[in-house]
């Protein structure tokens, strides 16, 4: 008998498809671990920055407490702020607050400084309270430099600027209308940019006030969406070209050396394309530069600026929507971070007692990390 052939069972072939699946799973897991590592490392850096800021303010406050105990009669309001200010280190978790909460109700829309009287500062100031960050639209500005060579302002060489790693912060104080406010700005000993109202019956001396500053800008009233107490001569949507041009011409004649203007209120006006076309064209003819206070997230200033080949310059942070000293300090800290990230930033505040108090504290602490400069000193850095 022929020997029966023994048949070997063939091993199943390794499926190439399964192998690819395993490789894919391995790659996905590697990517996930990589992302987790980067996020963890980034958070550590944020915590370190916040701890440095808190440490600086705490050191300054400890020094001030000792000085105040020796002579408490000098400044009662300052003593209250410094003695009660509790800069909790839980501040490190607050920097992740969403920037989407910027526009706190359009009825506050214009951050108008109606009350110039002294404000009773809150005694229980806690920097760890949750705030609404006011920084918005941190997208890259468009390149609008077609007409820069025609401008009288000297433009900065960006290569030279990049060699200087120290960030620059321009702080604008809006709504300046009275001598007492001007004196408080000067007493800070910082290069603060005052934005001064055009003269009216309520504040007739603003031209004279402007002459007391090395540098200033004009705070031009524009129509708001929700604000009943408008300044006299407020420009409105629908105003004719001749009316707008006459208004700018009058301001130019009143303030002969004015070079910069920003908007007071203006959520409705700046959101109207045609009105902004007329205004920016009129300012350009007069050799005046416009800074968007960004009182509305529907502002058309950037689009019109691009169309006309002009720079688009906007504020980055509002300092005192909440007039609490600790909240203002946090907004200043936010502005400083913006400046360090980009190299420069613009913050806008108002002539409140709490704002001046916060700036005094910041001068001895967090503002030492940047150069506080006039607006004109960073305008040339914008595209």
C-alpha cells in the first residue's frame, strides 16, 4: 500500500490589514501623549508667570503697609486699599477665562465716564474673584501699509525693534475734560497718553489743558447704539460728508498740533461702513491718525482702513469696566502679557480714582516689566 501522504495544516497568513490597524492605533496613542505633554508644560509656564506677578505685588504691598503704619494720616483711601488687598495665588487659574465675555452689555457699550467724583474704594479687595476679560479680536492685523510713506510720522524699523526684547505698553486715559484730571495723570510720573474731549459748554478749557501735555490725543464723540447722554456735536450715522469734514476741520483748528484721535462711545457709528469711510478719509486729509477704541465687536474700522490703505490700530484691553482696584490690576496684567507676546499693546482706562490708585501700585510692581510709552511711540509698529 502506498503510504498515505501526511498533510500539514497551513498556518493562517498574517493579514496586512490588521497590521496597519495596530500601527495606526500606536501612532494615535503617541500623538495623544505628545499633546498632553505640551499642554501640561504650557500650563506650568503660565503658573510661573502668574506667581511672579503676584509675588511682585505682594512685596510692594508689604512695604506699603509698613510705611502706612508710620504715617497713616497721609492717605486714608490708599491705606484701605493696601491693607485689605488680598492677592490670592489662586489667580493662576483665572488666566483661562474666556475672552468671549468681552462686551459686557452694549448698554455699558461706551465705557463712558459720566461721574468724575471720587469713588469709595471697596475695602474687601480679592484678586482671585472671577473677572470678565476684555481682550478681544486678538487676530492678526491685516497689512495696510500702502500709504505709510506719505505719513509725517516717523516709522519704526521693525528689525531694530525686534532687537529690543523689552515690551512696550501704551496706556490711554479717555474722557479727560478738567484740570484736576490732567494733574492726576501728570502726578503718576508715567508716559500716559491723555485723550481729551473737544471743548463744549460743560468743559470749555480743554484746549488749554492739552497745552500742558508733552503728548495728547483727541477723544472724538461718535454715535452709540444705546446711550442717551451724548456729548454735544457728536457725529452720527447719516451725517453728510461736509458736516463730518467741517467737524474735523474745527478740531484741527482748535488743537493745531493734534495727530491722533480715538472714538468716545461710537458703537453705532464705527459699525457703519459708509460713515467710517467719510470719517477716515477726512482724518487722512488732515494728517490725523485714528485709533479704534473698539467699543463694538461689529466695528468696520479695520475693513475701511484696508480699503483706504491706512494703518489699523485698536485698543487691546479696557482697564476699568469694573472700577475695583484689584480688577484693574488684573486687567493691567493682561495688557502686559499681550505686550510681551506681540512686543507692544494698547490699554484704555478712564480718570477714575480707582484707576489712578491701581496705576500707582502697578508702577512699583508689574509695570516694571515693560516700557510705558506714548501712543505715538508704537504707532509705527502697526501694519
